[in-house]
């Protein structure tokens, strides 16, 4: 993977070296190139333009063609869009019911679509807001990757791919610019060490500084076996060479107490031990041999978690406090439970206050958010399970009420600990914090985030672009994946409308191509995609609101039951169109966002629209396949309503609160942006899209 491909996608920047020759690029060539990328929704900054104009023609060709290919893939313009009704949306709106019905039957029988002459579209009347591509540097790029490695919370599969690609192509002399002194998140320890080993750029000393616990060694073995470093799922370990076995056992031997840590993942260690053969090295790695002996032969061994569970089982609050004081992070996670076990909750809070400054920033922020809303009445709780699949579970809220004073005391403890911690960081000077950041959530877990044009945190609310019509689009392809044919693939794009109380209003899908109640149309159901296939949906928002609709849930269903991860390619996106009858059906410059769908599920929910507030609620979630009959929108109503209610009322720590704590601790808050030395805003300074920067430096 090219470095500029990663840099462009992550930061809208490119590395470009000034030309040295006397033959400067003709202005007409530069103007033509910029006009072409403008059609894709992008333009050059002044600094990048100033550099590009020094190129020779040969330099320009080697720079321009890969750039256009990257930009096309970012917005989804790298494929051909041939919907069933090529003159969509008017063609669907004007067709008779008989025509739509007969065309569908013919297509289901023959997999071929009707033949229509394609009308010349009117010129595009929508004026696009262009994304500015800026000039970057290799040093800045390396800093961005190092921040990603230094993240205090889990990172996505795309993040890991990018880090791996950079490590693979990095000169060994450049590794010190990319690799930090320490890696806070244990998942990243295993992955980065595994990447270094895979690309022959590591030794025991280099990776040994990151490996501190037995679980770190387990994650390394998992990463080396291309498994899930979060350890949410079991991994089939590869057969390690003798030198690799000695390396893993040597790292394990150097760790602190290992037996209790290994017992947390007992069965996985037993399977790994069958491959490592520690008995062959029993004289060299004696601690490893003893630990594996305890695991294999079920010898008694007292653990922290075992003692803690006994304390909770017998409601021995004081024993629980004594144990949890030894592990402040676990104390924070168990705090609510421990408070509910006693009538003297104030003593539990006092004990937590003594160790709160040892709890990680992400955990403290989540504890603060939890107790900020703990005494409020709530219908449901939303749980995001650990793992690489973007799932969420909604369960009834059955926790008994807590006293509001206790909740307030916990919140104040968290604030005090965070402000004391942030005060030790470099000063920010005069600081402006944009109120709009209240709509953007803190990036705690990006593990299952999909690759997209603009990545944001689940549950965040983005302002809807100007325009009355939103056009959803999807594209997928069948074929070979790892040498295995997918067979016929039918992916269905749907949009379901609900009122303010989440009562069903109507849906637009292959079963209902147009609405008689408001302006909404579907481009037609395509049921096979040997060369790729697409579907579109147009929704006229004012007419839906006038009819009583408020929420729109966009969904993608794999009707033929293949998981998205088993497809060659599948993505979904949306455009905001003021004049949907102008321009091509797919106009790259109007694309608001595009998301690659790669989860190991058959139902995806990319976004929810709140038409009253004119916001896009970022979902990037999957539902488990439990439909009543077919895998389509009608069969998943209950799941979508539950998920919709949960995500539109989700209460998570937001970026405004996080940055305000930093401003209080490290700077002087100002109310006017142009008076500030440091800006936290939606579109200036540190923004919600600077995820690796936030994860590394503001969750410290």
C-alpha cells in the first residue's frame, strides 16, 4: 500500500517533493488536473498547488494517476453504476404499477434487467463543498502513525492495516520515528510486535520493551497467527518454528508473575502450550514449565478474581474494597455493583477516591458519564461487546436506583482526578471549545469501526448538509474470495421511516419501490452481481416530515445470506442533493460519506437520520440475523426499532466535556475563537475527525 494512499485517507494530506528541473509544469496541465479532481469533490490547498507546479510532466504523471485512483475509491467512483432503472428517480415515479411488477418478475426469472435508453441528464446544479487536500511531510505522517500506536483505546482493523503497511515499507532507520517508547494499549502491543516480527524488523530487545505480561505474549502469538488480538474470539495458532517458540517462551519467562495471568485464558494457553512444547525447555524456562504444569493438571492456585467473586457472593463489602484497592481499574468497573451491596455507600466512594488518580482516563470518563445519568429513569441499556464485529446489544434497564448525592460525589471525584492529571500536560494557553462538540462522542473503542471517507465515533450526530433530498447508494460484487466462489449475491438497500415515538410509518425497499404518501423511490431490485451491482434510494425529507416521519434507518441486507466479510467488495454511502433531477445518478462531488461494509454479519445499519434535528446519527453497526422469515427489512423490524431507540438516546462521554476538562486544567477558556491559542472545534484546530490525535494525546 502506498504511503500517500494512507495519508490521503486519514488526513487529507499528501507527501510531495518539489521538482528540481527547469521544465516547470504548464499552468494548463495543473488547471486540468485540479478540474478533474474537483469532479470527485476535492481540490488542492495553496501549498500543495505551489509544490505541484514545480513538477516535470513525468513527475506529474506519477503523482496524478495514483491520486485519482485513490480519490475515486474514497468516494466510490472507482466502479460502474448501472441501476435497473437508469433514468432514476423519474423513471420509477412515472412507471405504471404493471410495468414495475412485470420488470421485477422478468428479472427474478432471468437475472436480466429491462432495456431502456439512457436519457442525457441535465447539468449538475448542486454546488459541492470541496475537500481540500493539503501538503504534508514524512515526519508529520510518522507522527500520525506513532499517535495511532500510542492510542489509549482500541483501534480499528483499518488502523492496524495502515500500521502494518507502514512498518513493512519503513526503512529500519525510520522505525524510531514510528515506534513510541511505550504502547499503552495491550492489544496494540501484540499487534505491533507481531507486525515487526512478520516483516523481519524486530529482535528480542526491541519488542521486549513492550511485552510486560503473559497476556502480552498471548496477544503476540495471536497476532503472529493472524487472529483477533482483542482475544474476544479464539484463534487457531500457526505452527511456530523452533526459534519462534524459543522467542515466545523467552519473552514469557521475562514477565512478572505469569500463572494468574495465564489462568484468565486457560484453554488458549493450553492449546498454545501444545505448540510451544515448554517441556523441551524445562531447564531453560523453569517458570514457564511450572505455570503450564498448573494449567494442564488443574493444580490449585488462588487468584484475585476468585477471591473477589467470593467477596461479592457473600456481600462482604469490606473485603471487596480491600481487594479492589489493589486494582483501581477493576474498582472503577465494579463501583456501581459495590455501592449497591451496602447501606454505607459513602465509604465505598471514599475508598474509590483514594485510588481514582490511578484509573485510566478512558475508564474515568466512562465512570463519570455513567454516574452523571445513573439516577435518571431509563428504558434500556446499550452494550457494545468486545470484538471485531460492529455489534450492539440492547437490554432492559433493571438496575435499582441510586441516591443522587452518591452519584454526584462520584462524578466530582472523577472530575478532580482528571483535572489533576491533565494539569501535568503542556499548557494550552487561551482555549476555545466549540459547543457543537457536544454532538460528538469520545473515541473509546474503534476496534470494529469500518473504513470510510470520514470516520466518526458511533452515536455521534453530524449536521445534515444543505438540501432536501438524500440519495443512498450501495454497490457490491460477487466472485472469488480466497479462491472460493461466493455464488449469486443479492444485497438489498432499504430505508425505514418512523415517527417521533418510533412507530413504523413506511419503508422503501425492493418490496416497495415508491411511496404514494411522500416522495421516496427505489432504483429497482438487482439479484445478481457478477460484474457488480448497485441500488439507490431517494428520500425527499420535507415531504416525509410533513407526513409525520422523523427517523429514517438506512439498512443493508444480505438476502442470499453471505456475510459481508465473504464478499469481494461491498459498500454503502449517501449524497445530499438539492436538485436530484440534475447530474448523473452517481455524482462523486456530492458524496457526503461512503462506508465499506466488511462485518461478519448479514445486516448492516450505516446511519440513522433525524429529520427534525437535521442530523445524521453515525451507526456503523450490524444486527445478528434473526428475522421472522426472509432476511429483509420486514423481517427485522423489532431489532431495528430497539437499535434505533437506543442509539438516538445514547448517553456517552462527548468531546466537549473532554476538551473542557483539558481547558480547565491546562489553559484559559475564551468564548471567541479568534482569541484562542488552542481551538477545539468541528472544523478547525483539533476536530472530531482527528481520532488518532485524540486517542493518543487527550485520553492520556
